[in-house]
C-alpha cells in the first residue's frame, strides 16, 4: 500500500465506527470516499464522453431515477423543496455512475490490504457496539455526551442509524475478504454482526441483515437459480407491497392489529393515510419530498403520533405517494435494470461475490421498506458508500455493459 493510499485506508477503517457514533455523518463520509477512490483515476475523466459507450445501462438507470423526480417539482405542493431534493439525489447518483466509470479504468487490482480494510472497519465498529454491554454502559455514556444527547436517546434512536449502516456495509466488507482470499472470515463476519444486533433493539437493522443473509446463502448455494429469482424477485416485491397492504389491511385490523407493538400500529396508520392521499393524485404524485407538507398529515391519531410524520417509512409507498404511478413504474424499471447489471454471469465471476452484492441490495431495500425516508441524505449516502466500495474492490471488467 502506497503512502497516497493512507487517507483512503483511514477512511475505510473508521467509517463504520463513525456511523455507529452518528449515522448522519455518512453523507460527508460517502462524498469523501468517492473523492479518495476517484483521485488516482482522475485523468480518466477527460474521456468522460466514453461513459455512455462503456456503461449504457448505467446511464439509462440514472435517467430513470433522476428526470421524473425533477419534473415533479412542476406540480409539487412544495416545488422548491422538490427541486432541491431531486437535484441533490441526482448528484449522488451521478457520483455512483462516475464511480463505475473510474473503477473500470483502474490499472491494477486493488491492494490486498485495501480489500481487507472494510472488514477491519466493521470489526472496530462491532467492538464499539459490544463495549456498550459492559458494566457502566461501556462506550455509551461518552458517545452520548459527544452527541450532546442523553443515553436513552442514543440507544433508542441514534445508534439505530449506525446499526442499519453496519447491516449494509458488512456485505462490501465480505466482498473485500473474499477478494483477499479470506473465505472463512467472510462467512463469519455477518454472524458476529447478527449477534451484536440481537443484543440491542434495532428491528430495522436485524431484519435488514437477516434478509441479506438469506439472499447471500441461497445465491451462494444455488447461483444460477438464485440470480434469476433475485433479478425478478427484488423488483416484484417492491411492486407488490403497496397492493398487498391494500388487500390485507382489513384482515390485519380485524385479527392482530391490537397485538402489534405501538410502533407497528403507527406504521399501519401511516400507510393507510398514504394510500388514501395517493388516490387524490394517482398518476403524478404530490411531488418529491412533499410528504411532510401533505394536508392532514400532522393530525394526531394517538397522543404525540401523527398520520404522516417526515416520510411514509416504506420505500414503495413513498415512491407511489410522491411520484405517482408513472414514477413508481420508472423506479421499478430502474431497480430491475440495476439488479440485472449488478449480478453478472460467466466463469470469471465468483458466485460468492455475486451473492454478497445481492445481499447488499437486499439489506438496503429491506431496511428502506419500513425504516428511513428515501430522501434522507445520510441513508442515500449509505447506499452510495456501499456501492463505491463494491465497484472499486470488485471493479467493472472490460467489456461489461
């Protein structure tokens, strides 16, 4: 590893731990990661016109995910907010596209030490998490003091973001271990993280990691069948969730609604309100990032709980509400193309690495299905950081499109 790689090494090592301390830091960390990864290949940007020839599908995905959100600002109830949010999201997606392009211009395979660093970073973050179980709270008091929050707020809210980030970043770390020929460690790392998560209360992080692990092991055992299933399964699950909730909500309310935890009951109420409001603007939606301004959203349904807080806490419903049926269809198409492009076939592609790539997306999407808003900077940046680590560790090969 050369001296010029040291800043990148430090960032890869500290990023997961910083995320556990404050997940909101992922936005600047992801941008810094792009700059450090891109710097050695910066001269390749002079040939930026060749991006379309080398990565046409990536260009199409970028357009599918950016043009319509920008257009929604024309009829949005908060046009300025919609335009700025859409442009910011487009900028992050552009960084992802440039990441693919620059990764393919690497002269040599990544240094083995750099491949190992994402895993070392996750291990450091896990030490921080496990230390919170020590008598006296371990690291919790000083982390809470650093954030100027009380310990209860940190454990109930702040650490949840960091654990969700870990549930996503563990898979690029697994890919790095596989590239460095540490298969045993690659198989063990997700289980160590799972053990840490079950000592805490982050349901989103647990379900995200479990979904990723299920996809990882199925695709590792049955590569061809698993790939075909995931390419169609991930987009179809995205499409089916709003319909499934619409059809089964009456049954849910009649049978087990009263037995659900309070947070889950609130989710049901939010999703019901979202579908009712979607019907008012079914085709075009209310505009990107307009959820908090939709009429009636701030009406209380329980003490302290409103019909629609900052966002719908469900990615498919979020897209449907703000971008309408047209935007929903475009997002579905982009997701299908992305999954298909992300999981290449051929003897030169390791089934284990393809499985870890699919697990990254599975964990990210599962958390987004019930957790965070799609326009939250730090959550978008988490996806960008995971993607950048993957493409630079297992970079695009010549001839792939």
